């Protein structure tokens, strides 16, 4: 099933994101998480892709296949392009097709300074158009309410986002943000320039100070004063920080749903406890 139809059927879509276990852990560790996530009945689950340049890595496809065939939930496979040749991308697409994976989140991937890019794909929009021309997949893309870290300005980033949508991205998922005002202002700007596809808000619950500081450094998301105070207050009490982080995410999501957001994409960090606590609170609002 191509996930575009979900946005026609539902007022608000709820999706989860998981990542393949580290190479040092067994792939089985993800199955326990999936078993627990299954009971929360998300509309789809997306699986991240390592940007590392190892086209032989099949874990994203393997996990997406289990999500589809064992848990009967629609999967979305992330796919990055900047470190791959067209032949390598073709092999990954063939494998996704063999596993009946219909949905791809097409990404550029971060530029790894220790790898030279393969030069076939420079931007996600090129991958979107490549997959679209091959046919048979629903293609989604990423977007950035506060602008992508490499972009000269938010306006420039949105101009390139329009190219990605025009190339065939039928649905967008945002980078995490902690202040809904950036999302609302972004939404206004993208709708104004004619981007009409559904846009899911990416929400990452804060459960660990170091984790959030790392994420913010990587993606440039702003930390509002309320969240900053919370991080300081519970700095030395991880359990209390986790519960406060869950409450913070629930408040963000409740506000987004009340303002008619197309979907909520929860960055679960493979933590089914957090996903359950949040889903239980917000499911009745969807
Ligand atoms: P693009 O859309 O190509 O944009 C990248 C930059 O190039 C932006 O600054 C944009 O403004 C600029 N740009 C775009 N088009 C042009 C153009 N034609 N000319 C000049 N400049 C242009 N990374 C992973 O490695 N694996 C994952 O699984 C993964 N999942 C993600 C999921 C989501 C929802 C999000 C938001 C991000 C994810 N990422 C993942 C991170 C992503 O790979 C990085 O943010 C990456 O740096 C940009 O990817 P993109 O697809 O947004 O790139």
C-alpha cells in the first residue's frame, strides 16, 4: 500500500520511526521493539538508513520487510543517495521491490567528510526524480521547519523543497523541532509557494540531556526557554527528565493536532515505552 492513501482516509496520521541496531548488536534487538510498537497500531513505521556508503547493508530493507510481512504494518524505507552510484541505488531498489516495500523516504544524506561523494546524486530531489522515473514506489521527502543546516536561508531551502516536491515527493516529514511556532510559520510559507502535499510533524521526545544536545548540534533545532529550564531542572534525575520529556512531547502533539496537522511522526529512538506513553495520551485526539 502506498502511504499517500492514508492521508486521504485519516484526519491525522500517526507514524513511528525506528533505526536498525548498531552493527555490534544483533538485529533481533529491534524485533522486541517492533513487537511492542505493533500493539500501538501506528499507521506506518519508517526505518532509517545509514548514510555511511556501504551499499551492501541490507538491514533497513530486512527490518522494513519484517514490519510489513510479520507485523502487517506499512513500512517506509529511508534511502540516502549522496554516497551511492546509480547501480548501487538500482540494487537497493530491486531488493526493496522483491520485498514488496512500496514506500521510500528519499534523502540526500549527510556529507561525510571522510568519503568522497559518488557524484551521481547531489540532492534528494535527484533521487526522488530517479525513483519516480523507475516507477512503482511512493516517494516521500524530508523538510526543515527551521531551515536545513547547509541552507543559506529558510527561504532558499523552501525553494529547493518545492523542487523536491515537483520532482515527485508526495509527502514530507519534518526534522525534529521543539517549538511549534517554527512549524506553523514554515507551513504558512510552504503552502504560500504552492507545496500542497501532506506534511507530518517530526517529534522527538527529550529523554536524555546529552542526546538532545547532540541532536541540536547536528540539526540546529532551537531549544525554547521552557525546555532549557526543564533540562537544567532534571539534569541529574534521568527518570524525572524522561517523564517530563514525554509530557513536553504530548503538549507539543496536542497543540499540533488541535491546529489540524496532517500527521505526527514520532522519533521513537527504538524506545517502545516512550512511544506507548505518548500514543496512549494522543490516540483519542487523532
Ligand atoms: P536535500 O533535500 O538534498 O537538501 C540538502 C541541502 O541542499 C539543503 O540545505 C537544501 O537547501 C540544499 N539543496 C537542495 N537542493 C538543492 C539544489 N538543487 N541546489 C542547491 N542546493 C540545494 N539521514 C540518514 O543518513 N539516514 C536517514 O535515515 C535519515 N532520515 C531522515 C529523516 C528525516 C525525516 C529527516 C528530516 C532527516 C533524515 N536524515 C537521515 C538526515 C538527512 O540525510 C540530512 O538532513 C541531510 O543533510 C539532508 O538530506 P535531505 O534529503 O533533506 O537533502
